[in-house]
């Protein structure tokens, strides 16, 4: 049974930093591209960042480029999202996702096969 479990969310002031993690089990993690998405209240889920199987390729949404960094540790079956210079508009539930089949980095919900339950990130003024 595949499980993706996010952690590390919380409340942070604008301008601060936070790192969220996603621990994977039940799949061959090193063979999966991994992504982070987020969903704010009343909005659609949107792509944030993705990382390839060997971490040599990454992709970011324009809204987070230069502020967020995605990374992975294949030995720990874990993907991370380091978020710096957080803004009020970064407030959302953050979801990690696994793509077991594509050779390119997906940015659509449908590109990913497995999803975590999400972790809340709230940025306050």
C-alpha cells in the first residue's frame, strides 16, 4: 500500500521560513518523480514544484521561483520543500505527489499517481 505522509506544516510570520517533508512508503521511491502542490481555500489545487528521480532536474511555479527549493533524499524515501521569504498568499494546504511513470516533470494534477493527505501552512502578517 502506497503512503505519502507530509509533515512540518504550521504557522509562520510573513518573511519567515518553513520546511515541509513527505515520507513515502510502498513504492520504489527512487523511480518516482515527486511534486508539491498546494490548495488555498476556495481555489483550485496548483503546482508548486517538482523534482526528477535523481534530483538532477527541478521545476518551479513562477510564484515560488527563487523562494522555494525542492529536494529529495532517496536513501530516506523523503522529499522536502524548503520555503523562504514566505508571503501571505503562500497560505494553503501543501500536498506531495508521486509520479511513477513519466520521464518528464509533470505540472498537472493528472500527471501524478499518488497523493498525500496534505499539511497546512499558514502565513500570518
